[in-house]
């Protein structure tokens, strides 16, 4: 009987260990002789460093060293780009520690190594830093003027323009019967993790080996960076992945601390650990999402989309970090979303400002672009007197049009196409699930002091970034099988999902897949990590290849022993059988292993739709979610239970960004949201009425599992759906939300503006 673990709602095997408190996070590690690192960070957004006097700190008992840029031979290393490593970005990349200028509040200036965190915190107060202030570049509009330059030698605060093109937009707009122009923006927020970042490093002088714990997301790439920066061979460094309390794109990239802590451990030949506190996490981990768009959409009078063009201004913060360009590129390339748009011309400018640098956050660029296109469609439909559902249905890409090419992006020459799917079918399903005919009757109605509204948004989600992923299988002494992965875990349940894939591939009970190891550099020859919803597509397909090679290795050994062909060997649970009823115990091959790799340069695209019913209090500006339904076609669901958790979790994060979360700075570049009292997060009671529906109608043709990345679909369309629902609820006030987040203050202002306009008329 064929195994069917793939597709089964197997409970997460990780949970019991974690719920019993038996997880091991980097802060649980405390080797003998451990020192604690505390980082002095700039309180000035933009300025020249005049002097750093560490003598006062060094006099404090328990302080072993204070490291600044002058302690680094040849000067502080620069952190290179991981994604889109274009030459234009090189001048804007970040040094691991400030040495001539500071460019954002929170930039590292010095590292104190002490016997305790408390001593280290006292010591950083004793460091005397003199900084000559410079005019702060507080936003992209200030950056545009180039009066104050972050990098004087470049002569501009713009690092690059991404240009997305398809068809001939200029001609399309010239001939268009209808054009709508809008200016909209999305606020700055980020992927706040339950566990802040942490790094521990141990240097073994005798062997010349460095062990770094706390690796996450992309440990192999980070090892390559660190080896070059610190002057070691890659095989002299072990990156160890511990349990990780959330990633969301922000965690696991190479940050200054990923060099500073290993450097410190080698500098003193002592183990060194640094654990980020929440204020550091808010001000130093990658931010995301801050964009402003000036857009035009052309269409026919019946609502058929013809073209979209415009300018996107993205606030990159002070430096180009490892994956910081992804959001800007995506917001340009994916502005057309799941819709058939023949002509596209979008320019996304990347502006350097005196804020924390940006990186990716779940659905990078797609959250922003989805808000823009979904708001525009509702506005256009209202202008033209067309039902907004019918306008979407008229323009959504159908199964017959797949694979569907989207805009290419320069200067990367990025070209892509959607792989498979029937996008109108997902829209129809979400309308059915929320009972659209019934709830749409409530739109704009005042019930018990609240205005009801319904919103809709359709989306696509990209996944499966290549070019490769690696896996290895090994037979243990008890005949169980261990799986070793090049991809990483950031809490998404890979131990369970990959056990299911391996059990089916080997045709063994899932209990025999005893251990699933991931992330650490010692497990496989190479790995690419966890990002771009790639782990199951790439890593799962690599497990299939490893399983083939593993079985082939066992058959080859059996054929060697029995003097037969490998095809004559049968592998049982306990025996390896050959011709003429010959056999030997499988356990005799304990230790045999095989590696496999999956290579792929195409992307998967899951897709779906969101529908939401809200009630808006016009006096308080508060939004209540009455019902929220999300439909997503994932190609093939390996584990519907864990997938559902990913979808709901992603949706909650999207709603947080849509209505609550907002990282704010003042005109001097001072960070204003430095605690969770200021930066509001969704709690379990905020959004209790969320539902998700998984469909598997269109497996991906680009991988043997047929799966599509599906960890980000919940977040992508949340802003667009919520803004459309609020506009629908407050239509009598003429409210048209043009920015996120939809804070109570902003909602109240929309209502008041509508009332004043009505009174004036």
C-alpha cells in the first residue's frame, strides 16, 4: 500500500519539545568563560565622528575590552549584498561598525565585552563619543533635494532606479479612453520576532576553528561573508542553527553583529554572546514597507485594464543591506498583481535616508503593490459605475493564459512568468465562502453606531527561489533514518513536513524518520536557506533526489554483496533482499548516506483572494472585523494543518501592518517607536474571526512535488482588502483611504474631512 503522508494533517513534531521548555535557543548557551557583548549605538541620526574615548569604560571592574573601528586591521569590513548584488549598490553598503560617520539612530559605534550584561550597560554609559551633527535626511522628499548627502562621494541620495517594463505604456496611455491618477503610500513596519536576535561565538586557538551559534535563514551564505571578512577558510567556521523564535525575512540576514561577535571572540580568545533587547530589535533589525506611489491606470470604459505606469519612491534607510533591494524591485515588477495588464512602465527609486536600513519582510513589495492595485481597482470601478467584483473577474488571468509573462526589470534583467492557476476561480470561491450576496447588502449601512463595509482583494505569491537546494539521508544504527537539510527553520514546521516527504519517498513509516536536522553548515555540502517561500519547494524536492540516491546506494551495496544487478535488490524495513532468497540485515549498512540536490531557476506562484466584512466606529475610528475569509491555491499541500497555521499567522501579520504597526521618526531622524508601548502589535483578541480555505487545483509544473510556496499569501492582500472594506463602509463620507496603516486617527480624519466637505456643499 502506497504511503500517503503527503497531504495528511500530521501534527507538528517540533511542538512537544518546545512546549515542554526543551528547546535550545542561543540565549540558553553558556560555555565556561563566557563574556557578554553590549553594543554602544548612535543616538545621532547623521553626523561625523570626531572622537571615541573608551578609557572610562575600561576602568570599570568586569570590563575586559572595548572594541571600536580602530581595533580592526585594515578598517571595518563592509557587508555585501546577498540579493541583487549590483555594482551601483557597493558605495551604499554598510560597514560593520561606524568609523567616520553615523547614518542612523542605532548604528553600532563600540562593543563592550564584560562579565555580565549589567556591567556592559554601565560601561557603554562611560564611553565618551563626540559627534558633529549633520542635517538629517528624514524622508525620500528630503533625500530628493540632495542638500544633505549620506554618502558625499556619490553626489546623490538615490542609490538606483528599478524600471519595470512590459509592452508600450506610452502609446497605451495616449490612446486610452479613461485614466485614473492617484498618490498613495504605505507605512514603515517590520517583522518583529518573538525571540530577538542573538549570536554566540567560540574561537578555538589550537585548531584555528570558529563556531558561531544563532545562525538562521541563510547560514551558508553568512559563513561565506564571515570567512572573507575575518580571514578564515569556510571550512574553519561552523554555523550552528539553534531553535529560532520567528524569522519573517528580517532575521538571519548578515547584520553588523554577525561579524562583531565572532571578531570579539577571536580578539579575546573567549566565548562571547550578544542577545538583542527589544529596543535594539525595534531600532536595529531590518525595517520594511515604507513606499509612496504616484500611479496612473488606463482602461476601457467597460473596465478592461490596458496599462499602468508611474513612480514608486522607496525609503531604504541609511545603507543597502544584504536583501534590501528586493522590496523595491518587487513593488515595481508585481504592481499588476494577478491581473492581465498588457502595458506596464513603473520606475522605483531607492532613496537613502537617516533611518534604520530596510530588508525583506514576509511578502516584500507585494504587500505594498497589492494595496496600490486593489485600491485603484475599487476607485476605477466606482468611477465607471462598474461592479468591483465584475471588474476583477474581467481582468484576472485565466488558466488558459498560463504561463503568463509579467514585466521585466532593469538593470537586473529580471524576467519571470506565473506558472499555473485559474485566478477567477479563487475569487469565486472566496465570494461563496463569505456569502457575498448577503454581506454586500450591509455595505455602508449604519448598525448600532457602526458603519458596515465589505472589501475584496486578489493576490499572487511568489516562491521557490533557486538556484539550488541540498538534502542528505543517513541510515542510523537502529534502522531509523535521519534527514539533513540545507534549508533552515524559522518556526515554519520543517521537521514535520520534511519527515512526511521523506517517509513517502522511501515508502517507510513516518516513525522511522527519526531526526530532521536543518540549517547548520555541518550537515550538507551546501545550502541556500529559508526565504522567498522556498523551503518546501526546493528542500522537499531535494529530499526526493536524496531518497533516490539513498536507495541507489543501498542497492549498490546489496548488488556488490550478492553479485547481482542493483535492480535485483529489494529494500525492506529490516532486511536487504537479493536473488535466490538471499538477504542481510539492513542495520549492517548503518552509516550509509546519500546527498541529493534540486536545481531550479523558475518560480512558483500560489494565488488567491481575501474577502472581509468590517464595522467601523466613526467616532473612535476603530475597525472591527466581523468576518474574514482567505482562499489560496497552493498547488499541493504537504501538510494542511501546518499550512493553515502559516496562512492564519501570515494574515494576522498583514492585519497588523494594515491597521496597527507603524515605525516612526521625527524630522531629525530620531526614532519615536522604541518600545512595544509605542509600536502596536496584534494580539489574539484583536482578530478572532479569521478563516482560510486551501485549494489544490493547479499543481506547479516546475517541481516534482507540485507544491507552491504559500507562507506569505495571508499578509499580501490584507492591506488592500481592509482599505477597500473601510472605503466601502464610509462611502457616505466620501472616504477613500490612500495610506496604510488604517489607524484610528487616520480613520477619524477621513470621517471629519467627509463631514466638512458635506457641510461646505
